[in-house]
C-alpha cells in the first residue's frame, strides 16, 4: 500500500510538513555564532571603555607599553614551542602533547649548567659564552628527548588510529613530568641570572628589558631560519613532500623515517631555545613547568593555523599579547581584584573561541581538518 503526498509531490512519497522543512533550513548555528559574537564584542568594548576611562589609578601609558613588550616576549616563547606542534602535525597529523615536557627537559638541563657556571664565576665574567653553552645544552637535551619520544612512543603506533598516539602522548607527558620530579624534586628552583642581561636598553627612545630584547630577537631569528630551511634546503623540501603524501614521497626515494626524526629534532631544538628564554625571563625551572606553556603553545598553533610555520609565529604573538594585556584591559575597569591571576583564563578562552569560530586558524581554511 502506497502513501500519497499531501501536495504536488510524486505518488509513493511522503512530503515532510512545511514546518519541519523550515526548521531544517533555519541557520541555528549561524544565529548562535552571531549572538555569541555580539555578546563578546559588547563585553570587550564595555570592559575596555571602563578601564581606559578610570578617573584615577588607571594604567599609565608606560604601563601599557610594558604590558605590550612583555606580551611580545611571552608570545615569542609560545611561538617557538608552537612551531614544534605545527611541524609534527604537518608531517604526522598528530598532536604531540609531550612537547611541553621536551621544552621543560631542555630548560631543566640548562639550569644545572647555569648553576655550575655561576659557582665558578663564569656566568657574569663571560656572558656570551655562558649563554651559548646554556642554549647548546638545552637544545641538545630537548632534541634527544624529542627523538626518543618519536622512536619509542610514536613510531610503533604510526599506523594506529589517531586516538591511540594522542593517548600515548599524554602518557609520555606524565611520564616525563614525574620522572624529572622523582630524580630532581618537584619544587621550583631559582634560575641563575646573567648580570649583563639585567637592566634595560633604550631602543628608539623606549627602554626595553635586555632579557625581553634577547627573547624577541632570538625568536625572530629562529622563525626566519626555519622558514628558509624548509623553503630552500633539500631536507626542507623532503619534509614538505612527506607532509603532502608519505607513500608517494617514499616511492620518490625519500627516507620517510629520517624525515620524521628530523622534524622531531628540529621541534626539539626550538623548544630547547624556548626553555632557556623562559627560564631567563621568569627566573625559575620546575619539573611541571612545561604543561601550561605547552598547552598555550598548542593554543597558539591552533590560533594561527596548525601545520603552518607562519601561523604558529602569528598565533604565539597574538596569544602572548592578549594574555599580557587582556586581563588588565578588560577586568580592571569592572574592579576585578588581581586580574593578572586570570591570564590562563584568557588563553584558554581564546582556544575555545577559535575552535568555535574558525577551527582552521587564522592562516587555515576556516574548517576543521577531517583527514
């Protein structure tokens, strides 16, 4: 027995009610996003206006300048860590959540070298050589940890479902945290300072902390160097080929395993540099120091477009500046006590909003990867 449509539809079909058709066509997601955008814009404008128009006790121009410079330096560190996430994702389409511990391992190793140099008086007597030794130590240790992670934890699972390496990465992260805590103690340790990096330099009439200048300059050089390496060297071209299609790259004579190890090694080197810079800026190291910066660097990578070197750099800068300026700008005017304590809230709110509005990131397609 067949059913006929109530309107002009063909015999044997059931035409859904007009209200159901309209409900299906109603752009609910777009309405929700527009409403959320309006609420966010209203909150940002209101909070900023109240802060900037405080009658007394507001932030001075010099204060905003210091927040901006601190944000750029912090964003530079995030960018260096985020590059490791982007490189690995571009090759393997996996998120290496243990990368924050790669960053921690380098910083922690450099701490012991710094303390030895300080004891012998070399840290201040020869700061350039000392800084080079700190960077070299951190880069070597972080590179070795990253390569071991790839060989032991990830390579056997390369053809497994994507969730399996993700869980393994989280397990490797916890393993490294508690291994370092067991051997060296879980407490934070003060990182020795280099006297030559104390104080400020005046650049274009603006006094900038020397450590901040070093952080920004090194980060810029690293990003430029990595971009040129990927674009112009044989290894960089092989990395791009493997990222495009591993099987075809293998048929063309490219050693895929070597390229993947090289990718992890480069990410480890950049994380090692970030570890020393972080330790110099914040003057401490700890076995659990890598988790939060690692998650924020992942946020930066997603914000810029994970898999993109330029996206990681841009995302890191945006996140660092937003984290430094955002809490003060948005919350001081509504009299929230200690707004800087909410810096992590700003970072993770940005992650949520990016995933909602533009999952592909700033330099991505705007759509989540479905590969």
